[in-house]
C-alpha cells in the first residue's frame, strides 16, 4: 500500500501541465487515479474505522458509568468513578484523534481523486483504476452499522430502559450512525466517479457532456479537438 506522503499530488495548474497529447494525459490520469483509489478504499482503513468506533463506544460506556459512580456520594464510588473516567479518556481520546486524522486524509485524497477524474473521461482506462469490491466493502458494513445505531437509538427512546442506561445506549447508537455515515459517504463518492466515467455522451441533452461532431472535446480542458490536434499544433496520436 502506498504511504500517504507518496500518493500522486493534485493535477498541475493548466499552464504547468506537461502532457502534449491526450494519450499522455490519459496514461497519467489512470496511474494517478489507480494509486489514489487503492489508498482511498483500502480494506485496512475500513477495519481501522470500525475498530476505532468500537473503542470509542467502549470509552463512552465507561464515561457514563464513571459519572454515575461520582454522583452517588460514597468514597468508594468516587474512586471507581475516577478510574472509569480515566479509562474512558484512554479509549475515547486516541480513537477520536485517529478518526479525525483519517477523515482529514480522506478529504484530501478524495479531492485529488475527483480533480484527476474531472480532467477527462475515458471508460477504457477504468479497469486501471477501478478497485473491484472496494466500495462494496465500505458500503455493506456501513449500512449495517448505521441500521444498528438507529435501532439502538430507537430502543433507548421508546423502550422502558432505566434512566441510567438511556445515555449509554443512545450514545453508542449515535457513534455507530456517525461511523456508518462516514463509510457510506466514501463508497457513494467513489460510485459517483465510476458512474461518471461510464455515462455516455448525449448530444441532445445540452449539458456539459453534449458536443457536436465538429466541436472540440470539452472534457479535458487541453484544447484537443476531435481529429486529435491540439490548439498548439501537437498531435494526440
């Protein structure tokens, strides 16, 4: 797996782009998107998210129990409450920092992936950067986790559980929903890139993909025309 600091950077500015033909652009685009997509949907990153979610949920349970011990007024309960709160901090702080760091990296890598995708469209290069089963690995467990969180939240609100248990159950449900939403958002973002790549050109729509047979290609932004000649006289073949 490529380290984050060795991932391809965003596409260069229009006046700094080194490609003189469309073939060179497509090759570099497929290479960059392949590295970015494999890191973006890496299975170990999904496992780290789920593990961090479980650790944070455990920390939340310990924190609620610790506060409940503290309000009882006995010395032994105060000692137990402080122990539980210390354990809760040890669980929630590292897990939340790990999730925040992962979100920050995902936002940056996802933006790079979308920037490269918007340079051009080439369904033939899709197998070079498509991660088979990667998005499904994120989407399936995320849906299950979200449904479990909603079920826990509904159970805490509508059932006759004790007041001491409502905060624990509702908090865990909220944590599960948040983690599931993160996983689903990443999978949906990737599926949108794939569907954009496979979407056929429809000249009758008048949208950004519509073009006349004699019109220049609007996708790349490099001025390549339909016959392969760029605006500066280079041939794309």
